[in-house]
C-alpha cells in the first residue's frame, strides 16, 4: 500500500512540475515535441510559459509560429490568422520568416472564408522585384483561388497571368499559371481565348505530373467549343499513361461526351467508363458516376444481366458519392423489378429512399414500393 502511495505521489509531482521549465530551450523543445505528437492543446497550454522565457524576437517568433500552427491544426482558423499576423509584425526577424508567417496567415484567412482579407493580403505580398520565391508564388496561388471564390474572375485571370510571366519558363509554377488561366476561361465560357493559350503550349515541356491536368482541361475546352474530335484526342492522351485524379476526370468526360453524342460503338464508351472504375487515383465521385453510367448504357441496350453485374462494382468504391449511390440503388431495383425479383427489388428501392429522400430517383422508388405494397418510412430528423 505504501509503495502505491509513493508511486502516486511521484506521478502527481511529475504532473505538477510538467510546466516547470528552467529556460527557453527546455520549454520550446517541449512545445515542438508536443506538436510533433499531435498534442496541440497540450502544446498551447505551455506556450504562455515559453513566451516568458523569450529574450529575442527570433525566439518569440518561433513560439508564436508554432502556437499558430497548433491553432490551424485544431481548425481554430481565426486564432491562427491572428497569431501568424502577430508573428509577422515582429521586428528584427528575417524577410523569409516574415513571409512564411504571412503565407500561413493568408492560408488561415482562406480556410476561415475571410476571402476579402485573404485576397487583399495576397495582392499586397505578390509584388515581385525580381524572380519570386516559392513562398511568394504560393501566396499568389491562394490569391487566385480566393478571387475565384469571390467570383472575381477578371482578377483571378490577371493573377494567373502574373504567375505565368513571373515564374521560370521551365518551372511547374509557370505551367500552373497557364492551367489556371485555361480553367478560369473555361468556367467563364471564353473557350476561344482558352484555345489560343492551349495552342501555344508544347505538351512535352509540361511537367509530367501536370500533363493529365493540362490535357483534361484542354479537352474540356475543345468539347465546349464544339470540337468533339479534338476533345476526344486530348482526353485520350490524358488517361493513356496515367491513373491520376485528372486522368480519371478526363476519361469520365470523354465517355460522357460519347454517351451524349450517341456514339454507335457503345461498347467503346463502356470500356472508357470501365477505365475510370479501375484507375487507382480516380476520385470516388467519378468512379461512382462511371458505375452508374456504364450500367445504364448496358441496360439501355437490353443487357440487364451485365448491367446488374456492373452495378455491384460500387461495393469496391471507397466512400462513394451519395448522389450516384442512390441512383445506382434505384437502377438496380428497377432491373430486378422488371425481372420479377420483388424481394431484392424492394431491398434496393428501400436503400435508395433511405439514402436520398429528396432525390428525383427516390420518387420512382417510392411509387414502385407503393405498387408492391411496401410502405416507406423515412428516419425522423433529430
């Protein structure tokens, strides 16, 4: 019993002395240790103690910077932006330190949806006297995204052009500026202007990880510009040797374009949807849509057994889209209903209704359930 009391006393002494540091180095090292372990609240608890040991602006900067990072990780974005701003205002710190704090301040403002402040700061710190640093280009990128969030597409386009011209012509930043311009012009339906930019780019000089993205947007531009043949070429190149997010998006757009245009070779269209389903880097939303579209294609061509088999492929998609999952359940229920398999049809119609009560497909599911004598009871809102 005495041993247990002794051990408990030691533990209590340790807890009570957990903030008892002798100097700045001990306190700050403990901050960094807790941050690296993801103990952000515990790190914040000793930040005020560490600040008292600071004897230079550099030390104070380090404490404030880590404190702001912890706020950001906890998604306390307002506190993060205020603390990063405080760190940036310190005197006798390097320009790189100041810019690092400013970048994270703007990043926090963007995360907190303080878009007007984020854009104003991004423009302020995107003035280059010479070649911009990576930090300045990152600030400029946030400025572009912020301008788009504010629907200031002219400003976003100006900033994207600035990125293209300011960055080294062989760098990824240069091509990021070009891709952003194409995106903005496509979203504002200025396809001819986008095509002029696309025509000047040598695809072999685009950094390999960015090629699928560039081609996916190029294909989209040509498709919307009523040039399906060129669009198909761009899309095909985008996913020929890649399984990335943009390769999946390009393949999905290509298959959807063929589907809308009523291409006679529907099996070719189906094979492209199948590529999306198999791509490791494709987004779950894109895979979910591909599952539905390929099954719908076979169902429309009187091959319900193949369609049903393909619909089962949704089980292999991690975190599928709720919207497309409801449509998949509805289609599978419909196929089974037409086959006369009422028990299984009922199962999928009920899944459709419970998953997305307000979706148009749900109305059809409810009608069929009513016909086969099944009442639909939706979960009550809490």
